[in-house]
C-alpha cells in the first residue's frame, strides 16, 4: 500500500468525527464534467460565457436560453455514485463521518446512501414554482419544452445557487458548525477557489487536515496530508 494511503488509513482509523468537504472532482469519476479544468465547462467555447448563462440576471432576462443550457450541461440523470460516494456513505454508517459538505448539485451523495449532506449550491433534484412555491421533481424540468411551468402558470426554478445569488443561510450555518467541531477534515476534488465556500475551511480547529485533489491548491502547505490523485481511487483503498 502506498505510504500516503497508509497515512490516510491511520488518520481515519484514529478519528471519531470526520467531515468531508468536496467539490466537482468528487463527481468526475461518475461522468459529470467539472468546471475549471482544461476540459472543463468554463473552458469550452460558447457565444455567451457559461458564468453568464448560470447567473441570476441571465435566468431572469433570458429564461428560455438558460434552460436550454441548463438541461444540456447541468443535468446528468444517468450518472451513478462512484467509489468516493460509496465509501463516504460507508464511513457515515460506521459512525466515523459526521457530515458531507458538497459544492455539487448532482445528488450523488444521497444516492450512495449518505444521510447528513449539506449542499452549498443546492440540487438539480429540487425545483420550485416561483409563484406558488410548489415543489417539482427533476422530471418536470427535463420533460418540459422551453421554460418549465407549474400548473399555476409560474416558472419552475431549479433550487441551485446561481451567480449573483447568496448561499442558503441555514446550510452555511450547518456547514461551518460541522467543520468547527470535527477532529478531521477531508477536503477533496476542489480547487478551493470558489468563495465563500472555500473560506469555510478556515473554521477548522481539529487535528488532521487532509487534502485529496488531482492538482495542487492554495491549501496544500497547510495540510497534515496531501494526496494528488483522483478521489475515488484514493478512498476506495480505505478500510472502514
């Protein structure tokens, strides 16, 4: 076994309250593309930049164009949980992991069996009418044409945090409290460049700060252990 994996195993085995903080790199092994890598969504060529199309202003002013892009690039119902999602659910069931904090909107942690999941940027699986507030399944968005509408006539908006929108206050509070009270924080699959989410790690006061990411990050020097590899590959080698 690789020495880094051995060290991670020791850390996990000795920890009693682990929190996992994950980004897009956690879901890439499930076939969901990330945003900022060389082949990521933000480096593809569009007439309108993806950051603009995923903004609140664009949603309001170009609603039909927003949903065309959203259905094509942000929803992937065929994706299945990978080794990382499954191992985290296993760790939670064993009483080792107290919470998953994710920047992803794909719902794969819950699909793998994780119960305590704080979704900082919302979820494609939750959708609400902007007029009456009625909840709508993801199918109501996928199977509609143009702008999806509620029976009352209102626009159905995905419960995802767009650019220019604020994160949910309750989710922030739960995430910060989880990080502040854990003994080990595992950060994985994130470049730690998206704020305010990336700033949450500053609340960590525990013993072990672990980082698993394909590429270097601004936090590498501050960590107890850094592993530059895919998240699923690393976590699949851990025994619970």
